[in-house]
C-alpha cells in the first residue's frame, strides 16, 4: 500500500499539531458548552451537550449532535501528542456527553457516541467508555421501524411522532458504525442485523439510477415503499446534497466491513465514482452538486473530509489491490488538498477546516468550520499517519 509522501507527512503533522494546540486553548474558554460551528469572526459558536433534537411546530432542530466529536478530537490529540491533558479533558467531557446516550429523539446518538465512547474505549480500554457506548447503541437499535419490506432506523424525532416514524435520512448510514461496534463488543448479533436491515432499505429507497442519493425518504407504512424522496439540508428534493452522498459512501463501507459482504463495498465504490465525477479536479465539493448558483455556491470541506475518510477505509478492506491503491491515493490527495488553503492556520479561526457548510437552507454555518468535518478529517489523518492508534487497523474482506 502506498505510503504517504514527505510533503503529506509534514502537512498532516502540522494539522494534528494545530488541533492539539487549539483544543487546549479553547478548553479554557468554552466552560461546559461544546463548539459546533465557527461564527463569521472565526470564534466557536457553542451549545450545551444536553440540547436534544426536536420539533418546534413543524420546524425540526438537530440539537447538539456535535458534542461527541469534541471528545473524539481530544482523544485524537492525545494519541498524537501523548499529553495527558487531552486525555483528562476527554474523560471530563465524556461525563457531560454521557447523558445523551438515553436520548429517544434522534439517530444522531450514533454520531455522538461513535466519535467519543468508541475511540475512548479503543484507546484506554476503560469499561466506562464501553458501557456508555453500549447504552447509546441499544437506544439507536430501538429506533428500528419494521415494514413489509424490511426494517429501517428512523432518524428525526420520537417514535411516538408519526412524522418521525415514517421517515429516515441518508445521514443514518454513518450512524450504523455504532451498532456494528456494539455487535462486536457484546457478541449480540441483533445489532448487526439491525444495521444491515437499515442499509438494505437505504440501498433500495435512497439511491437514484445515476447513483446520486436522496437526503431523506418518507416511507409508506406498513408497506415500506418509498412515498417520496426529499431534502432537509440540501438544495432541493431531487438535488444531490454532497455531504449526504459522503455519509452513504462511509456507511456502506462500514456495512461491508461489518458483514464481510463485498456487495456493499461495490455499492460504496459506485456512489464514490458519482461523487468524484461531480467534483472533477476540484477537491472541495460544493455543498450541493445541483445548486444552480454553481460555481458561485458555498463549498463543504466536511463533505470532502468524509469522502477522504471513507476512501482510506475502502482501501484497507478492498481485496482488489489495484482499486484499493487508487482509493488510498485519492484519499491522501483529498487530505493533502484540505491541508492547503482550507486549513485554518490563523490564530483567530478556531476550527481546523474552513469552508464547511452545516445547513445552507437554515443559514446555520453556511461557510464555517463544522465540528463533524474536523472530526472526520482528523480521524482520516490518524489513519494515514499512525494506523492502529486512534481506531483499529481494518482487515481485507
Ligand atoms: N446530521 C448530519 C448532517 O447534518 O450531516
């Protein structure tokens, strides 16, 4: 497998150094709140970990699904620097995040605990991390909705709410990793079955013939037939929201790894080819590939970071050596480019990757550092420069 170039090694170390320094500086400023997007002046906007998701009238709010990424970044800085301050802070922050493990309102507990409890347990072996992660995994599994065509995980809202019960989002694909981890830790195959069931329904209902994806799908119940595809954070119902395409690629890669089935890896590759076709030579994706304002539309560095992250994992598990090599090169290319102009080297900017786009339709962080983008970027950097330290080395299928 291709090793990283000297230039890449220098850039990746620089990014991890920036991260490690900024985290310690910011910890002194944020109190018990957690950063999520940067404001126009580069400072972090923050919120409490306890802020759950929910509807206000018809308006949906994701709440704080970012808090686990902060813990994950502290842990990544710890394995990079071996400075105990990062680990101590990660443990303290985890106490604030843990309350969300029982949150019945959102699939995003997958993001929260996959980024925090899972690496926390991997790095330290401490049972508290595993116990918290397993509580969240059980809650996520309980969001499964059964239909005549199979079962899927509902994304947004309490299952008592019919709006929540009948719909699911492409983002959930990235949350399946928590279920797959729980299956491995406990030996309870029901987590694996639940995750794969969701992946199968997503494969059948979310992917258009050209291999672009819907952001969300409303199912007819109990048939499980797609009633409509729509968007919440993308440009339009029939457009392709680039980050959603990234979540799909990552989630089908995780599903291939967890089930050992190559079909899911083939699917991840087809979805990835679509993404690459839409970005061409430009490593930073537009926030939505079909925004008519292109090329004067916002970018989303997070979407490209997620793609880079998925590519390094695809490369690790793909038994086709030639394709694995290509994916690794593409992943490293994306990381190198993200370490160029998007990397926030200036002291006043508190994130790592500038020009992410949290939610353009809601005007929240439409051109900002977004904490999840920083996390998937850093997770990929760790895989590139210190494999096996932040997460497991993946085996070939
Ligand atoms: N909730 C996942 C996302 O905004 O991408």
